[in-house]
């Protein structure tokens, strides 16, 4: 069906193993561990896939704004498919924030703006973060996670990816 | 600086005095490090630039302003929204040239010079608040607007007012091709 186990009892799952090395199927097979809460969702993209997606989309975005019949087009804001929606928000400084979500998920616009705030707070204001580099800031990750959780709960249906 | 209400953290406000003192200490140290006033000015401008390239996103994220359609709108935005947001003051804007690309911001009050009345004799050409010029220049560059920003007049040097001059360097038509 294309879905994968994303988390068990709150701790993230990577492939077949949880973060502390337990085998997922073994864990689920043992009734002593019940009741257990499992989170399903689409596969998380790997870093490589994210880079590919970002660079492809960046080019498509540029072509899209040039081809647009409207003068001064702001570029691709949303890409809709059967299985997901890709939302893109470009700031006046040229940074693009992209969110891949379930097609039924609402509130993505607000989420994108919230992510912009989180970026400007925890990434840009971190003196050790260099512009244009991958963001490895603990506070950024934490706050981003919080914002995503809030957005997921607010949406009418289950979690986005 | 104001924060969105959703934040669960304690009051972010730090005393204004501490900020002004910190800035003063920074300038004083630079004066010790560099003999020539021009070097100190350049250093302040460079530091301001590094701040500006990051501050612009914070400004845009918090103020949610729309894209400015003209240089005069941009200058107005800097004076009325940005200065107000970060320093709590609102300089007056006026256009300085017929071409419409040179503006001046007249600062009535300037918190950075709360404790400074005039420059010492050996530092007569020091631009004490040059950091601000760098910030404006860095911020504008990130939204693809090249500009020269300098102090045209300075009360600390004995002029009547403190005036920052912003000269936009490129025509808006050129910018369209740079858009990504």
C-alpha cells in the first residue's frame, strides 16, 4: 500500500529497527509488549532524495515563473498529485520552503510561514550557522518538530509526511 | 522585539541600557584595535552587513510585508517598519534626487548614542553608528537591491541632524532577470 511504520510507542523507526536497536517485527510479535501504539505513514525521504527533489524543483520553479502567462508570477505554489501535495513558499530573499503533505491536509500555508519564523530564529540567529549550508541546529530541529506536530493535529485527517 | 503569542518562553526583553552599552563597548574596542577612523568605520560596516543579511529574513517573517514596488516604498518600509521594529524609532524619509533612487533618513532620536554626546578629538571622522549602515546594506542586498548606505550628517560630529543616505544602485528593470 506504500505505507511504512514510522514510529512505535513514540520512538522513531528506521527500516526494521527502532532507534535503540530492537527489531520491529520481533517486538510486535511478542504479546507481552501490547498495548502498543504504531504510527504509519509514507516513507521518509532520504537526504539524497531530498537534495534531488529540491534541485529539480528549483529548476522547475524557475522555468514555471518564466513561462507563466501572468507578468511577475510568484512561481509554483502548489503541486498536486493523487497521493500528495507539494507546497512551496518563496520568501522575498529567494529562499524556498517546501512541504510534502497529504492532499487532504489543511493549514499548510500557516505552517510554511511558521517554518519561516523558525528558520529566521533558530538557524539565522545561530552565529555558528553559515548561510546556504545544511541546517544542523538542535533548536531548529526541535521547534520544527513541534510545529509539524501542531499542524498534523490541526489537519482533518491523519499525519502528513 | 515582539514575539508571536504562541511562544512559551519567559519575557525576552533585555534592558535597553545593556544593548547600548554593549554597542559602545564594541566601538571602543574597535577604536583600540584600529588606529585609523576609516578602518573602524569599515569594520563596523562589515559587521553590520553580516547582521543585515540575516536580519532581513527575521524582518520579513515577522512583519509579513508584501514586496515593495518602488525605491521610495522600500525606503519608507525601512524607516517606518524596520527601524520601528528593531530600534523603536521612526526616522523621516525624504527623496534626495530627481532620479528617485537617493533617499535620506533623518534620525530624530537614536538609542545607540544614549550615552555619547560628541566624539573625542582624535576620532573626529568616526561614524559611531556605522553598524546601522551595514545592516541596511546587507538586508537590501538579500532582497536583490544593491545600495550604498552612509551617514551624510551626524549630530556627534556637530551637524544639526543625524542623516543616513541610501542610494539604490540598479534600475528595477534589471532585477527581473535575476529572479530565481
